[in-house]
């Protein structure tokens, strides 16, 4: 179990140090902003959706390692998925990180590298860091305006 935890930590630090898709999209047709006042994390998420499929995703922002890694891992996992698949992925991810640490873990099957963030469920204050990008994604998909907050 310790080696798996070490692997997960390395994935998180890699995505924090070298975030993927960390750029604005000039041709984005969906956009949302998110803010976590507890940690100071801020993110702007950009999506280009064509015919119900995420063709591209990017983000800009600042924040803690968990918030940036989550946004990076999330944007990687979105490309090529339908909006319905993205909604299902949102639900699976949210269930994984919000299942209380003293209960059996939510099913991580199908989450791939996103499972690296499963450990945040042991630290309730960090769940908001991990889910900021995801709540911002949900807002972008539904064209919600205003800044999304994890509070």
C-alpha cells in the first residue's frame, strides 16, 4: 500500500510541477472561473465542445499542488469524451474524493490517473482543493456565469 501511495504522490507532484493543458484556449466555446477562498486556489477553465464532444480543454490558474494537479489530470481525461461521459466522470470523481476515509473507498475503476487523488478523502480540508476544477467544469458545461466557489 505504501508503494501505491508513493506512486500517487509522484503523479500529483508531476502534474503540479508540469501541469498539462495549462493555457487559455482562444477558440473555447465554454468557460468558467472557480475560486477556493480557504486555500486561495483560482482557476479559469476553457473547453471547446463540438457536436457534444470535448475536443480540447485548458486551464489557467494558481493554487496548491492538489488544485493544480487535479485541473491538469482532469483536462487530460476530458478530451474526446461526450458531455454525458464527462458528467459521469464528474460523478465518479466526486464520489471517490468525498467518500469518508473510514468507509470503503469508492470504485476507482475507469478513473485511470485520476485515482491518484483518492487520498484527499483522508483530509477533508483538501477535498475542496481537489474538486475546485471539477465544480468549475460543471459550471462551464452548463454555461453558468459568475465565479464558482467551493465554500
